């Protein structure tokens, strides 16, 4: 089985120690691994999510070979989210993804 791990094209936000920011925590794996969005960007993210649901409501090719950024439908709520391909399994033509905005 041939597999490859892929680096994400999305950059992680890093803030100075002691920074105080208004955020919304959207997903927690552990105290050291969590996702949050800056409150000041919440309107833009909400608009992006709404536009994605509309755009992908008709069948489209959501993954293009050679690209690591894609969209994926979440099995829990049926909605579309931005995603990053983190691993490919070539014989099975499967990918593992990470939801970049919500973990």
C-alpha cells in the first residue's frame, strides 16, 4: 500500500504569549490541540460557510488531483467545510482530511 503524508497549505495562527483575544472555541481534541476562530472574523467566516453551502448544493468536483486544499461534507451535519488533505492512500484512491476551520 502506497501512502503519502501531505503538509497543509493553511498556516497556523500563533500569537504572542500574554495576548488577549476574543475567540470562539469550535473544537477541542485536548488542552494542547484545539480550534478557535477570532471573533473579529466571525462575520466573514459565517458568510464563507453560507456561500459554500449554496455553491456545493449542486454536484461539483470537490477535490482536484495535485491540490491539498479541498472541501468536504461532514458526515455529522451534512454541511460542506474547507479541508486540507493530510494523507493519501493511492491504491484505494482515498484521502484523510482535516477540517481547517472547525477541527
